[in-house]
C-alpha cells in the first residue's frame, strides 16, 4: 500500500484536477499488497473520519477497498463491520451488485442486526435511535390525514401496531429520555388513527 498515491489524490482533488485525481486514486487502490492491508486501512480511514461517509465515499474506493473489507467482517458477524456498513449505506444503495451481497438490507436492518450482536454498544444505540426517529417522523408527517408505513399508502391496523412496538423499542434505546415528548406524540397519533380505522371498518361491515 502506497499512501503517497492517496495523498496525491486528495491534493489533486482539492485543486480540481479531476483526471489526475482519478489516476492517483486508482494507483492507490492497486498498490494494496494484501486483503489484510485493505482491512487495516479501511478501519483507520473510517475511524479517523477521513471521509464524510454520510455523503458517500468515492465509488472506486468504496467498491474495491472499503466494501470488501466491511463485507468480510459482516460475514464473520463482526459488530464493527456491520455498524460501518450501515453508516455507509448511501454508497451501496446506489450500486445493486454491492447491495445484493448483503441481501438488500437497509441501514436500519443492519443496525438492528448490530444491536443484537452488541446491545451494550453506545454508538450502535445512538445510530439506531437516530434512524428510528427519522422513520417515526416519516410515519406521522401526513397526520391527521393518515399514518404512513413504508409507502405513501396509509398504514393498516397491523402496521400501526408494529409502529407502536417500534416506539417502545426506541424508548429503551433513549436511555437519557430526551425523546419522551416525541414518542408520546407518535403513540397518541397512531392510537387515534387505529380508532379511526376500526370505526371505518365497522361502518363498512
């Protein structure tokens, strides 16, 4: 592994020399002598926040170095690798053949899997809670018109029950109780919507 190529890539990228930056990046990628080198570099790269992973990592670098390293750890059920797969979901969402290798799991699914592997991990709890809050905000954002679940269609009674179950799970993750007000809001709106659905079902019957 020749780190100088990566430094040159960053330098050319900063100056706006796109073709030269791409050449240096490819030289860096091909300079890895072993898969172990890729794993070690990926760990350092992600942990040191040398990337803005939420906005995506350069495609070639992710496909040929980062994703293979994380995939190997994921297959070994390594919590760190599962967590970072979730955190770099914006990368594999865009590339079907990468996403397919983890059975098209979402960042939420990966985080839940990571939580089961390492339930005491504060970083996992924090990331999972953040994703859950974002999903719950989506569920109620059309209220009072309806409660959403997975699409623009209104949630069914069973889906509303699942949302309520997720609220209770999120409460457990929120150890500092910072989101109690929001969770109460979600719960209240979903319960009201269930009452409405049951009333409509009774009238239709």
